[in-house]
């Protein structure tokens, strides 16, 4: 097969070395804003369980104050002193069902955050491949357009020469000119597509990529393994990270509802407190000859108790929160069901798509062989006068189209396999390394 992939691009200082898909993926791990945001979302999500556990743990508080006090009698200062106080309070929840359910909710939310991050890890593999092969796809299309334009220009020149010597009519020149003008416009459009695809890849890693390795001819085209569509569906139901996150948020919503329903139950805490106060008073013994007398006073108190509280009526807010929480729980059940069905649909679609692309690649390979043979036969017929310029131009277009379609089918096959793995939840960074082995 004629290789249509030309990826060496010139830079100011010379020719840049090509980069492979692993290079791009490793940089994306460090520089892709979407992936970095997912990392911070994970860090944020891990704090849910810490906050939820806090409702079951002891709480300690301390307070302190100092005051300057003055007393006046008949407008005269009669007493002034400092007073100090400090206190500490320890509370240990003993019976708190609402806090227990909130803790279970926080566990589910933290696990859901981890599932979300797992999905973003797998999705980065797919996004990197989509952008990488998106560049190669447009480069293929551009090179095919250039080859087609060059070939048609050659045929146009020949048509002009044949017309000038009286071997063909002017219509042959006009038809060749039309084909050349169309190929020129197509090449210009494709150049814009190459620029856009490269900019999309640049945005992934935050710098300009000048050249990337093309796909070689040794890519194995095989059906998915396992071969059963239902096996892929079963794998997705247990492993798909989006579905895992939805189920965990459903569990969190359930525990939130159970926590709201527990607000009317008794709450029992063990409480210990200690306080200390000190007062330094100064008494004026004689107004004519003031004598300050310091009389310090110090008091300490300790208390240990089991405190019981139970709301009786709070304007209906407790019952309203319970109804609201259970409505949200019912919504989360339906949301989870929707995601599950979407995942199943996606797995089945991608599985069927891979099967179709396997057949498509094989068919396109044969189409390239046939188009090559047809072009050679048409060239011979054109030389002996049994075929006209239109036939020759069409044969050349058929060959370039077949080569372009074959390259696109291979890219689609790779990406569809990755999307199938993403939907099933078994995609790994090693898949990028496997793809890299088939690059030149």
C-alpha cells in the first residue's frame, strides 16, 4: 500500500524529531487541564469521609477570657480588679443514628470520587488517541489531496498537449481543468483541517507538537476478545467507572435519606467539662488615705454528664427534609438506571462497530489493490485511445480515495477498540503502549 502519511514538518531551526503517542500521553498526564482538574476533584472527594467520620468522633473545645472590672460608689472608684476564666468541654456522641448515616454517606461519596477519577484516567487514554490519530487522519487526507492534485495537474498538462496537436477535443482540457480546480479547493480545505487538528493536540499538552510518528502497516486487525457481546455487557455492568460512580452516589443518597429520617430520634452524648475562674479584687479601705487590699479568689468546677435530646416538633421541617431526601433517593435510582442502560447501549454499539471495522479494513485493503489494478489498466487504455481523460482522472481519484479510506478505517478501528474498553471499564495505560508498538 502506498504510504500516504508524511508527518515531518519543518521548524525554524531545522527538522523536528517525531514524537510518539506515549510521549504525548505522558505529557498529558502532567499538563492536561481536564485531567489535572480530575485529580483535584479526587483530593476534594477524599475529604467527604473525613468530615463524615467527624460526626462520630469526640469533639473538644476550650474557651478563655480576661476582664478588667471597676466599681464606683457615689462617683468615686470603690473597687477594681482583674478576672480570668477558662473552660474545656469534651463531647463524645453515644447514640447518633443521623451521624452514622451521614458517615456512611460520606464513604459512598469518597468512593464515587475515586470512581470518577478512574473514569478520567481511562478517558485520557481515549482522548489522547483521538487527538493523535485526528492529526494523522488529516495529514493523510492532505497528502492524498496533494497527490491527487499533482496527478490531475499532470493529466491537465497532457490534455493541453494532446489538444494542441489535435489528438483530443477541447472538452478534454475543460474536464481536466475542472477536476484540477476542484482538487485545488479540496487541498486548501484539508490544510485548514490539519491546522485545527494540530491545535487540538497542542491544547492537550500545552505546547506545540511539530511532528508525530505515523501508523505502520503491521497493525493487527482482529475481532474483540472475549468474542461474546454479552460478556462485554457483563464486564461493563461490574467495571464501568461511570456506572460505579452512579451506584455509589445512589447509595450516598439512600444513606442521606435514612439520616434525615433519623433526625426525630433521640440523641445521647457523653459530656465532660471543666472550668476555672480567678478574680483579683482590690478594696479601698479608706477614701482619705486609700489602702488597696488584694483579695484573690479562685474557683474550679468539673462536671460529667450524659445528655439526652429529642426533637418533638420543629414546624414540620424534620418531616419535610425526610420527604425531600427520599425523593432525591428515588431520583438517584432512576439516574443510575439511565446510566446503566446508556453504558449497555454504548458497549453493544462499540462492539458491533469494532466487528464492522474489522470487515471494513479488510475490504478497504482489497479496494486499494483493485483500484491500483484499475488505474494501471486505465492508463494503458488512455495511451491507446480506448479510454478518455475522464476515465483516467476517475481512476486516479478512486485509488486515492481507497487509500484514504483504508487509513481512516484503521484509525477508526483503533479508536473504537479504545472506546469499547472505556465503556467496559477495562482500559489501561498499557493500551497506549500497545498502540505505540505499531507506529513507525
